[in-house]
């Protein structure tokens, strides 16, 4: 009775239809992966070059005792280190803004590669939750738009800084749409990270990602959430490598799942050890059998 009422398990998509869809969309997905990786690196480099000349102004630090002494003496409080740095950023904001835009475009391109890999994985494992697509796709867009808007808002605020102390400089950096954009940025980072972890795990289980690429995808998901790869270098490396995988140009040949249209799970560590042991036993058995036969033949000849 329970079996009759049980819901039928979803079946994988037809392998031929899966391979046809992947072939039709492979070029676009590969371009998205490579474009996302390269533009992420380029945006980080351009932004870094744009702010590389930012002075430290260590000698201009205004301490609380210094400020109180100036107030007591009736002298104006110097602008302070942050204020001077914001003034400098305002005069050199063009290049960092360009870098932020390039980085944002690269982040948006992740969407195409992510969706393609998700559909390929779900075609082979229909039980793979749609939540990964919703979280990953929405998170990528929110991350790209929020981060780009927050960065541009900060540089525009620095450009509009009319002078003053550190407090006024801080307000200039965080004014406008900065806080709203930062909230969108952080929410998107959490959602994208969650989606990447799920996709990396399930694509690896389906045999679409090698173990290295699957584990690295999950690490990329973590870097969205934790500030351990703020420039996106690890993410860019994974995306560029993914492009070679999607283009079926992986060193040593593409994983079998991309060629059959079906899930081809990687053997577990136990299975790999068993396979190696079986191969060694087969090789050793053949060698020992030959030598044993020769030895016994030699003994018989000596007996004669």
C-alpha cells in the first residue's frame, strides 16, 4: 500500500537530448566562463593600479590629545589622515571606477556558466534541488550589482568631498546608495556561495567536474562569504579552468559524463584501492603463473 502511494522517482533526461542541448549552448557557456575569469582578474588589476599611489599620510594622523590641544589653543584641527586620503581618491577616482565596472561585468558573466553547469548536472541527476539554481543565479546578480554600485558610490562620494575632518570624509565615502548596495552585495555573496557549494558537490558526484574542480568550486563558494579572496583570484582561476572543461579541452580528456550524457560517478577511495589491488593481482598472477610453469618444467627436466 505504501509502495503504491509512493511518488515515482524522477528519471534522468534522455542522454541524446542532453548532449544536443549542451552542444548547442557550449560555446556561449565557455565564453561566459572565460570572460568571467579574465574580466575578474582585469578588474582587480585595474582597480589596484588606480589606488596603488594612495599616500599613507602617516605624519598627518591626528590623535585625540592633539585635537584637544588644538581646541584648547583655539587652533583649527587639521584634516587628518582619512580626510587627506579621501581627497586623493576624489582626484584619482576614474581608474578605480573603470576597474569596478570591469569587475562587475565579469561577475555577471558567471551567471551563464553557472546556469549551464546546473542544467547539465540536473539532467543527469533530476533530484538535484532547484534551490541551488535560484540561490546561485540570484546571488550572482545581486553580488555583481551590489558590489559594483557600492564601489562606484564610494569613489563618487570621494570625488564630491569638499574638505573637512575625518568624520566628514567617512560620511562622504558611505553616503548615497552605499549602504543599500552593500546590503545587496552581502546578501548576494551568501546566496552565491551557497549555490556554488551545492553545485560543486553535485556536479562532482555526477562526474561532470573532476574531484579537484568540484572541491575548488566549494572553496570558491566559501570565498564569496568569507573575506579570504576579496580580489576573486581563486574564483577567476576556477572559471578559466571551467571554460576548458566545458569546451571539452580538459588535459587528459573530458570527464566521461560530458560524452555520454549520463551520470558517471567517480569511484570512491575504497573502490580505487580495490581496482588497483585487482590490477596488481592480475599482473602479478600472470607473471607468477609464467615463472611457476617454467620452474616446474625445469625441475621435471632435471629429474629426467
